[in-house]
């Protein structure tokens, strides 16, 4: 899809000029820009450890610890992302520009939290727990894709508005 078809297909702008100004001025924009790739690296390491456990039966403790670390990173980015949305849009979650991203984020949070409940309440088997982690990770990848798409849209809007400096979006 080229730039003009992306712009033409948007029913609304992602940011008004005032929201873009607030986004660029918010310290939470930088924080989100740092946390997102950190969380992704944790995800990749954890995914490898979870798959290793499921394939070999070895390393359950390490796989569990990695999913806990991924979940803590997720909670951190979700809390700071909600603060970012408040800074930029005036409300903590479910702003029109990021409504569906926030909806999927809630599913991602629910699945990660289910994993924690299973782990700490000793509910289910280790394999069931790891499959729950994989479900959470699939939802996370979908959600990350949503935010990457919005980042692309924001960059294209900036180019069409003659503004070259785009940073990160929530998530």
C-alpha cells in the first residue's frame, strides 16, 4: 500500500496538531519508545525458553521466570502507555485513535495475568501454563503489529504535514 492510499483510507487523522505537539513534548513518548523494544527482546528470549521447555521438558524454572519477566515488562508498558494516552489525548485508555489497540492490549493483559494465576496458584500443569504463555504471546504479536501499523501511519501523516520527526506510539 502506498502513502497516498494509506492517507486516503484514513477516516480521521491519528493526531490533531495539538495532540502531536503534546505527544512530542511528553516524556512518556520517549519512555514508550524505549520500553517497546526492551519488551520485544524479553519476549523473544522468553519465547525461546518456553518452546525449549515444551520440546525438551527441560528448563521449566527458567521458562517460568522469563514469562514472569515478560509479564512485568508488559504491565510496565501498559501503565506508562495509559499515562501517555492521558498526556496526549486527555484520557487513560480507549481513545478513538488507539481504541482497538487498547482492546487487544486488554486481551494480552488477561492472558499474561492468567499465566501468573496459574503459576502462583499452582493451577494446571506446567504444559498448560506454557501453552497459556504461547497464547498470550500470539496476542502480543498481533498487538505489537497494530502499534507498528499506527507508528507507520503517524510517520506518513507527519511527512504529509511536512513534519519529519516522529517518535513512538503507545503500547
